[in-house]
């Protein structure tokens, strides 16, 4: 199951493998305080076994044609993760989630990774719609769909519980017809 998508000379997406668990957990652990602000799963990823369970979930999801979660490699190091949540094959749509380790911010890595995943969804999976949902106040996460010219479609109030409070989500959508027409 060695699926890889080359982005450019420095960036690659690769289906996570069990042997990636130590490196992925170390990245999560190093960025724990940074990631915790927006990601509710961080406090539940306490050891390498939790990361291995996540990787197994990702492999099962991919084997069942229900999504693709990848590690993002930047210059040979794992920098974060990006993936499709479950794929709705009837309606030909999915949503994308992503995170990047704190030390990898500011290099355009996530924008490139997200662009590759959207392109793959439309041109290889034949999907018609891709969504990205971000915390309203998560400026860095929101910058990704905005740079890629997604349409801001609305706000879902109290969409996610983050440790001790609810946050609202902004919903961004991209249609295959819009993706083909956009100008970089």
C-alpha cells in the first residue's frame, strides 16, 4: 500500500505506514501545545501505540476506498498530515482535514499539499465537490482554502468541541467545474 503523490522537489504525500509511527508521534509530541489550540485529538495521542492505531485506521480507510490520509514529507521529513474524511461516493464529495507541525509553518507546504489533494479528488477520483471546514478564528487554516480560491459558503455554529468550549466552523467549498476554471 505504498501510495505516493509527488508535489514538487521538496514535498511529497505518502500513505502512512506503520514504520512512520515513531516519527509521526514525535512530530505530534513536539508540536503538542501548538496543535492543541485547534485539534481535539491531540490530548488523546499519548504514545506511539495511539499513532499506530491512527495509521491502521488510515490504511483500512484507504483499502475500503473511503478516503486517503497521507503524511506530508518536506525535504525527507514528516511535516504533518492531510487527508480526505470519508468519501460520499453517491454524491461524489469529500472534505479535507490537515495539520502541520509548528516548525514547518510558513513554507507554503500545506497550500501545495491541499492543492494536490483537491486536484487528485477531481481528476483521479472523479469527485464533484470538496469541502474544507476551519475554526472561524483559525486564521492560518482558513488561509489555505482562501489561497486556493474556495468559495466561503457559510458558518456552522458550535460545530466542534475543543477541550472546554465549542468553536464555530467556516465552510469552504470547491466544485470540479470551478477548479478547472480558476486562475492561479
